């Protein structure tokens, strides 16, 4: 190894010298820029930067910035015009007056028409009237070019959020409320900057070798912090007398929705909220007797004392195949198979929701869930259990308040106090399964149930404010997370 010694006594490798020389000419470059200027490979740059960091001569600065880009609906609007502009043009072409049903049949979809008419009425350039039993739309004013139109015209390629003017930011906020128009993603770039020591060190030629110099840092393999936290959660529940259960990621709509007394016309069952597997169906999701009992509960409440949902239950809808939206599909299947009089089980697994990705929402994430079955269990038992669970995770301030969940009654929401952000954070929901869920399964004793997102707990543990960061593979953060926080 070729090593040179600086006047300050810090040994320098040839690669380190080259990088320091480049950064003195222009500070704050990324790895690729340094490699190009020093005419060395990026892998060599990364290795030498680690040495320089160990010696306190350089630091890494991670710069994050929001990037906005058009989604498919937004691209269509860029080509054809926003719905309100197409509505305006259609009205002008037709002399300023058309029947309402012509709009949805000739120029806009029902969703587009709803949005466009709402904007137009709010801006008072249309009027809707009933005449001779028909509904007409009248043009009452002109639609000037809008900030949203002007912004979309500039998004043929992604733009940095920081480059938007105040007017464009307001327009972006407006477009972001429309499904499928724009998406914000986070761009991350690592810049290398000289420390004061790196700026002042004198590089000299020489052939001394300092055998006392610290060796380069070696990072051994380790579990991802998310997996380590998951193992900790499992260990806590096992120590509290629970048994882990697992189940498939792919479920029938029957176990994911119907068995949990979720009505067949519930919005959560729409494709906008749930991932369905195309052209796949389960021949028989459950026994004929169980299907009949669940159908009866949905239609008129069956033998539960409930009124049910008051509609005709459709067996075909139960056979559709979905990516499970919660691990409760596994829990309810366990209850149906075992029909336990007493039980303590939990599960930790991946679930899938067709949602917009944000700092707190992911398309794929992990859920913690559990149930306790017993003849004398009450809501106080589940409050005590979750309080103990949170305390084991180091969360001391816990409170509960009444809430609503579709398949539990009564229901509670648990909250823990986050010291870093000085606020209360919602975590697991909980309650007692409704008779409409347990009776058709053959379970007679009360069933306490709770569930919540694992990632939110991990964020509290490590002081993160964005769930997406857990999946960005930031090696510096992953290597720096303490094994025993």
C-alpha cells in the first residue's frame, strides 16, 4: 500500500491525496463528480472517502429534495387539457348551453365531470338549471388560463419542488388533491465537504508508513433494524404468553372482508383501495355451512340479534382473490378453524393497501395484530396488555380513547407520547369482535382484538419522521443504528 504523510502527522494514501486536491478546487461534490475530476473509479472514491471520514478530514452531507412529476391522469390533462378546460371548450362549441348528460357521454368521464362542474360552479362561470324536466348547464363566463394549467405545461419532465414559484406551489397543492395527477418523490444526493482539518492539512510527498494509523472500518453483516424490531416484538408477545400464527399473503375476499362483516359495497373493497389478482377466483373459500351463516348475518343479522346490512349477499364476490389488506384475515381464519374457548395468539406480517405513498403511508407495510379469547375477558384486559407491551418497548406514557372500527364494538384507539416531537401519536386500534364476526365462526366467548402498523412503532424507536426512509437502504444510517438502542 502506498501511503504518504502529511505535515500534521496524519498518513495519507495516494487516493486520499487526489480527492483532497479535487475538493480544494471545488468543495461539495458527489462521488461521481470527484471520480471524474480525479480520474479514478467511483468504488475507489467511496473507499478513500471512508478513510478520510475516519481521519476527520471530510464529512458527508445528504441533501434531500422533493421532485414532482406527472402521473398518467396528469399526462392526459397535459395533452388534452384539464377537465374544467375541456368542459369550458365544449360549452363554447355548443353555444353556451348543453344538457348535463351530454357532458358525461361526449366529453368527460363521470369522475372528471364531477370535478370540473364543482370547479366551474365555484368559480361562477357556469350555472346549472332544470328546464322542462331536463338539467342544463349554461356558460356564464370565460375561463382564463389557470395556474394549474400553466404548471402542468412545465412538467413534461420532472421538476424540483424548490424551483417552484409561490404561485406554482399553490397550483401544485391544488393538483395534488386530484387522484392520479402528480406525484412527489424524494431525491437524495450525498455531497462530500472538507472539514477545517481537511482544508488546512498540508499534503507532502514522502514514503513514511505510520504503523499506528487506524485501519479502515470493517462492517460485518447484521439484521435490518426493521427485522430486529420485529424480532423484539415477537419476543415480547411470546413472553406475555402468546403464540404466533402465520398465513398466506394472498387471501380470498371472503376471509379478508366478508367473514369480518365488511359489507360488499364498502369503499375499502373497491379497486382504488385493494389490490385484486386479475382473473383469479377461489373455488370454495369456506364450507357451505359457514358461507350460509355469514350470508345470513350480512343480510338480516342471522342469529346474532343484529339487523345485518339489509342487502342480498353475493357469493361470487367472496371468491375474488386479493393481496391481504390486514393480517386479520389470518386471525379470523384461525378462529374458524380452531373455534377456541380460550386463546392468546398474535401475528406480524406484510399487508398491502392501494394508497398514495406519503411520509406515513406505504403501499406495502407490516402489521402487528393479536387476539385474546376467554369467557371473562374485558376491555380493561386489552388496555392493560397493550400498556405492558408499549412499556416493554420503552414507551411509558400511554392513553386510550373511544373510537370506531368496522368489526369491533366497543372500540378504542391507543396513543403514546413521543418525547422527540412533543406530541401524542396514534398506534394500535382495539376492541371486542362483534357477534356478527364471531358467532358465524362458532366462537361463543368474547374475543379481544387489536392491530396496528409496525413501521410507525419503528419510526418512534429510531426518531424517524418518514416511513419511506426505512426502505431507502441508506448504508450510513443502517450501519450506525445501535444494536441495543
